[in-house]
């Protein structure tokens, strides 16, 4: 389980000192170019911080894992 985002501007506490690849749907391999935290504002104005978000350039959308969110609580 992991979170993935191509949006570098969303990251805080970012580290580019990571390497690896992840496999997405349809067999798409994406290179991890960084990792960090992504703050998310909920509709009720509360903020949550997503940890260990992997920065990849390939997917067009961010993918956030519900299982990982539950694990962080």
C-alpha cells in the first residue's frame, strides 16, 4: 500500500534521495523520484498529513491508499 502523486508542489518534507520503481495498473512501471508528506484539507476544514507519499512523474493523477490512511490512524 502506498500513496503516489505527480504534483511536486503538494509535497512538504521532500527528499529526492530515493530510488526505485512502482508498478501501477495495466503493467505501467513508474520511477520514484522523491518521497515526502502531502497535507490535505478536508471539506470540514480539518487537515490531515499523508506520510511516505511517493513522487512519480508518470501518472496523470494522484493515488491515495485508503488502507494506508487507516493504518496511519
